[in-house]
C-alpha cells in the first residue's frame, strides 16, 4: 500500500490546523508550481508564495518558514490537502472517487461526445460556461446544441 501525500510530509499539528483554517487562494502557475495567497492577512499580496510540486508531492516553498523550520510549511500542507489543487499540477488528470475528473490546464476534452447528464441548455442561458457534467469531463465550452451560443 502506498502512502498518501500527507503521510510523506513532515509537519506538526499547528501547521496542519493553519493549513486547514486560513483563507488560502490558489493559482496553478504551470506544470509544477502553485501560487498560494494567504487571504487571512490584511495585506495578502505580502503573503504570496510559490509551492513547487514534484510527483504530486509539495517539495518546497518560497516562504521564509520553509527556509528556517524543519518539515513542510503551512502552504505546502494547504496544497496537499486540497485534492483539486494538487491534481491540477499532477502529470495526469486525476479521477476522483465520486467519478469527477480534475483536468490539468490545457488538457481540454477534444471529444465530440458529451456526457449523458449534460444540461448546458437548461441553465447556461448564453453565459458561455459548460454545465457541471461537461466541465467534470474536461469540456471548456458549453454544448453547442444545448446553449444559446
């Protein structure tokens, strides 16, 4: 049995709590990097760091804590506990237990076949967004037959 990402990181209880509770925002910067902004601070732009991910494991961070403490920082743990964020920087799309798919940026579904539960036309109303079933399956645009586009 392989270990989970969290089991591979060394961190204490305080870091785990802060990684869960603080108001982090995530932006995938590329194949291996995630920008983490801590919105819990009055000036979040001064608390913006980059977490590097190797093989689905956060490996380092640009924050001062990563340089001066032992083990993973709260930003690394925050990325590790958020499956959609971690999946977005993975080598392959991740199929989740509920059947959903986290698709890495740039890997849109090229197939013409929409999911059976597509409901783009029922709610889209010309917004240009796919319904959840289509988005889950990697479609970036709504079903042309079911939207006002």
